[in-house]
C-alpha cells in the first residue's frame, strides 16, 4: 500500500476533527485529556454519519410506501375499468324481451 492510499484514509479524519473548535488546536496539558477529546470527537462524527444513514433509510422506506400506494391505486383503477367493461358487455349481450 503506497503512501497516497494511507493519506486518503487519514486526511478526512483530521479534516473532520479540525472542524470541531475544541480540537482545532491542542490546548490540553495531559496526553490522556487530548486523547479523550479526540475519542469524543470521533464518536460525535460517527453519530452524525449514523443519523444521516438513518434519515436516508427512512426516505427510501417512504419512497417504497409511496410506490406501493401508487401501484395499489393503479390496480384498483384497472379493476374498476374491468368491472365497467364487463357490465357494459352484459347489458349489450342480454336480449331485451
């Protein structure tokens, strides 16, 4: 694995971390505090990504429900049209007496 592939994975993480004010510069005196804040930031980023995936899944589910609803309406319309056609055939084919 070349150096470019490694940077491709790591650089977005540092970019995300840089967007958080607390981690823009390392103000912590103890290494454990700095590590804890980085972990909190990564948890925050992961939760945002999970929320975005969840929202996308809800939208997909809503689209599927809408598509099923439209299909059911079309089936009902075809059924009504068939009943109408069949009733016209029955009235036309019956001899008047």
